[in-house]
C-alpha cells in the first residue's frame, strides 16, 4: 500500500490516511455566519471520498473578527449546533474535522483587544468541541492578523508581543495554551503559517522553523504555506488578459477603494502586495514544499503538513515516503475534483486535473461562493 493511504496520528487525532483538505474560504454562509446547506454538502462529500482530515475554512470567532460577507461564523451555541449532524456524518464516513479560525485586525491592536481575541479563540474551541469536532486550526498565514504578528516586516511592537522571535510568537502561544487548558488533551490544535512571506524583512524558512521549535509543545499540526494573501496562489504561467481583468475588477479595485476610504494604510499595502505578487510569481508544483521540508528537517518531532500546488500522486507519495513532511494538504484540486483522493486510491487517476488557473479565486473576488469554472 502507498504510504499516502496509511494511518497516522496528529496529537490525539487518528487519521486514516495522509490527505488533508486545506481550509479555504467557501463563501457559503449567510450574513449572520450560519452555513448554507451547500456547505454541509461540500464537507460531507469530501468525507465520502477518502479525505483523512477536513478543515472548513476562514471561520470567524467573534462578530468584530469577520472580514468577508459570506464568511462562516462560530461565535454562539446556535452557530455550533447546526454542524452537529454534518459532523456525525463526516465521522461515520471515516474522516476527521477541525475548523480553521481567522480574525480580522491589525498587529497594532491594544492589549485589551488582544485579550478579547484570545478569549474569542478560547470560546470557539469550546463550541467546536461541544458539537464533536476533532480540533481547531489557527490561521496565521497569508498576511492575515496572526501572520502579521509573526512577521518581522509587519510586527513593529515594542511590548511583549513583538521585538523578538519569542515576542512575535507570544500571541500564538497564549491562544494555544488557553485552548489546551479548556479543551483538554483529546482536542487537536493546528496552525496554518507561512514558511516565507516573500516580502522584504518578512518571515523566512529559518524564522518559521524557530517558531515551530517554540510552539511544537503546544501545537499538534503545522501546515506550512507561504506568501501574502491571494498572491500565494500561483497561476501556471502569467495571467492572461481576462484573468487580469477579472482580478482587477473583482478584487483589486474594490479592495483598494475600501482600504483608502477607511484610511487603512496597512490594508492598502497588503492589497498592492497581493496584486504584484499574483502577477509576478511563476507556477511550479509544490512551491511551498522547500520551506516545509526545511522546517521538518530542523524539527523532526513536529507534525508538518505541506500545502500548495501538489498535483501528481506519485510525487505526493514520494514526499511522504522520504519523510520530508507528514501530510499532504490540498485545496484547489479538491474544489475541482472532490473525489480526487478516492480516484488516486482506486488507481483511476495519477494527477489532479486542476490547471492552477485561479478562476476559483477570482469568483470569490466577484462575491460568489468558491467553485471551479475551468472548462
């Protein structure tokens, strides 16, 4: 049997194989954060198709932490309870589920605001556990709030939450400690974090590896991504004219106007970085793997996950077999083919048919739910 289809253990969580559905903004919730039926269907379909770990994405734990109109919320018992039956179905199908939590804000937030943030993660962990979820993942990548705490380029604080590796990682450490204390040892804690920022003076694999070394006693899973926001999702080759037009009209212009009107200089800088990054960066398979491999090599006792542009099954299995990482995480391929991993297992496919065109990302910029529109 291929190592990709052998069981593994992440902290307290046992997985049937080495495949993870990487958290992705689905855009399938109403304006109050309650999931639409299509979101449950999406997650359950993944569980029917041999995904070991499913991570619904970009969930906000408090109303002020919301950043997208149709973002899923997890800040009340009512938001949690609607997931009960779906989680039961996912478990019945042999998959595990952990929710990714994200929070809108700036690394310049006050100490009381940081305390409120930590408390919101604490409450979200209790809510997710109350309905049978197996764990929770902190979103600390792609230039989002926790990512900007970790990055030397954006964290300019001179208090205990900045100034050093330990200081910049402190907010993550305190969130993880609070979650562990309240949920106990049978609840997995993961983090999605940058192996590199791809901006001047940002996170590098060396810095990221130091963070993992600090946090591996508190966090069970490290999913290593890279870059700033939408620009991390590279296209094959350069964007064609239509893709550029869709991105500019659907995302760049509205985001720029919003950031300018709100006098959010940091947000405006982020949008500009995204635009430049998306146009300039070339595609290649597994473009975040080198960072993940470096981190694993320097932290062999940490559970490291590689995400970004894994397309060929033989290569994925080889990466796992060589011990470069512990798990393969897929996003865009599963948007196009929810049954891809099952097809791998049944020898009905050797690689994803995802073209890495990023049309799925452009649909989000246009205000639509995530989906593949490639012919």
